C-alpha cells in the first residue's frame, strides 16, 4: 500500500472517530426519584401521589421527572417539542403498587398503555403502563379502558381537562 493511500485511510479513520465522538450517545438508564423529587411541569412531589411516574433523559444530560403519564405524553406529543431524547421511562404497574409506586422502570416505547381506565393518578385520569400484555389486559378488564402500544397514543387521548391547561389537583 502506498504512503499516500495509508495517510488517506488514516485521515478517514480519524475523521470517522471524531464524528462519532461529537455525537452524544443516546442511551439512558432510569433513575429512581428521591423523596423530594418534583415534577418538571407543576412542581408536585412525585412520591405524594398514586399512579405511574415517568422520566425523560435529554441528550444534553438534563433529566425531567413527571408525576403522571398524561404529563409525560403532553410533553412528548407537543408539536413544539424538539429536544433530543436519550431515554424515556415509565413504571411497570404489573410490578409495583398503584398507590405507592416504586422502581419497576421500563422504556416508555416498549410499554403497553391502558387508556381510559377509572384509575386516578396525581392529576386525575391517567394511563396505566405495563410490560406484560396479560397484566395490561387484566388491568383493563378490572379498571376499564383499552390496551394500546406507545405508537398509538395520541394527543387527543390526553384531553381530560388537565392536559389542556387545567392543573387542578
């Protein structure tokens, strides 16, 4: 191999490595909120309320917690939302208590959601999130609602009052 070709290949390899280093790694791991962790939207302390919680990890390193899945989807589905997300997580309600949820974090995109149940979260009606289809179906049978994947959640499903700006508790 000629010296010119070797230098060209070395330059290409260096350029590829630099490009890879400049792009933030878009992976994150769920973090358990502390006793005083507040919701990014309304400042409510997460542990004070029932129902599944959520979190978004942004590419620049910021972490936002939400006391309700309706709030999570209000942020994710907002047309003006342009920040790069490294990960979004919800609690698996098949593995934790509705009244005092703890741990059991799963990727939001992998979860199944029960939409339209009678169960209440911090802000009133909310979604249930599950990793197991059978547990999601059993919850929907007991509490009402229908089971949907992440890809089928729409902004119209959030219109229960608080998502449109009514932040009553």
